[in-house]
């Protein structure tokens, strides 16, 4: 059985400042762009109109529809195939020249219909369905998306507090917040459209990052009780090294799936695939280089003993180094 990094013995905590700098290099430009131009929100959050059409004219495709709507002054429309190759879904944003009301939503739908009729004729397509997403609904979806992320943080913090202690929970949540900030910066840098599928990708990152961090912290808890003479610095390094094979293999196999979605998936899930791929990379990075250093900083500031037990002896640098064996106390 192949096991990568089986005898890993790296001093990950020694380069924690370099890891902090790497995160800053990604986060700062993305957040600056976010404040300058904001997020590129889909009609699910801004409001808009969804039109499902069946094409009769062979000249109708996603490119020709997009060109037609752009020429008609309808910018930023989302166009994708829906089932069969001659079925299309058009999601058009509310026009910036109109006030955000139900009437403007209806006018946007009428403008889309008129543009298609002028380009392909009334007999060139059939409208199967028209749905409107009002701005109030979009605002509600935005609020609930933020609440879903915050509630997931709260639930995990309570779980880790009960299972370990509050220091572990805070460290895990802070590491996940780091991942979310970097992901939002990535979305801003890539100018990805923020839709519900992208929010689903962010929630996936929350679960993935926390799961990876919990596995590492579970090993930390075991080693704190097993090597009572070791310094916390050494225990953290040992634990990260021992869980490194699992971390690398899990991330590698999961990345294979998300990269396949990114390369072969349709436009419908392209945003999700980008966010999930980046999130898995940054989640793996944080579980190795961010979570443990944060826990170390918290323990140094607010020492706790309920997980590791009282440790009155301090090991010398040569004792119980990561990768070496030692008998439990």
C-alpha cells in the first residue's frame, strides 16, 4: 500500500510567518478589488428574469443569443443550455436604467423577448417558462446565505468546545475564516459571478477545511496526553506530520474531482468548480500552516490544561521530536 509522507519530519511551525505572508499576498489585492468594484452578483441576489426557450431556428445557440441581447442593451445575461441542445435558459439582470421594482423585472423580460423576436423571428423559438426574481427575494437570499455561513461557524465552535476545549474551537474557526477570506479575495480577483452555486462552494470549503483541521486537532489531543513531557510546539509539529499522509491523499483525490468539473463541466457549475478547487487548496494549506500556529498562539496567551493534563516537565529540544517514537507516560 502506497503511503506518501509516511515518515514526514518537517518543522511546519518554523515557517508560519512565511505562510502568513503568502496568505496576505493573495488576500490584500483581492479585498482591495472587492471594496473598489464590489462582488459580481447574479440575478439570484440582484433580481432579474428567467426565460426558458425552445429553439426552432438552427442559428440559435448560446453565442447568438448573447450577441443579440448585448446588441439590444441587455448586458451580463446568463445563457446556458437546459437539457437538450435546442433548449436554453436566459437569466437577464435588471436594467441599470430602471428602478429595482417588479415593473422593471417585467420590462426586462419583455425586452429579452423583443430582442429575440427581432433577431430570429416570432417562429424561431417558443417561450416555455418565464420566472421573475424580485430584488426583495434577492436580498433575502443574500441574507440567508450569510446566515448559513455564520451558523455553520457557530455550530462548529460549540462542537469543538465540547469535544476538545474552547481554544481548539477558536483556532479551527479562525483558520476557516482565513480560508473564506482568501476564497472571497480569489472570487474578486477572478471576477466570478456570485450565485447560489458559488455560495454552495463556499459552504463546501467551510465543511472541508473544518474537517481537515479537526482531524489534525484530534491527533494533537491524543499526543498531548501521550507525550506529556513534550513542548506544545513539538506536539503540534508531530501531529501535523502524522496526519500529513491523510491530508495529502484526501486533498489530491478531491482535487481530481473538482478539476474534472472545472475542465469538463458546463457553465452552470463553472463558478462552483473554481471556488471548490481553490478552496480545497487553501483549506489544505491552512490545516497544515495556519491552524496549528494559531492554536499555539492562543495557548501561549491563554494556557489551558483540561485537554493535555498538567505538564510540569518541559522536554529538551532533543526529546520527542516529530517522527521519533516515544513511550507514553
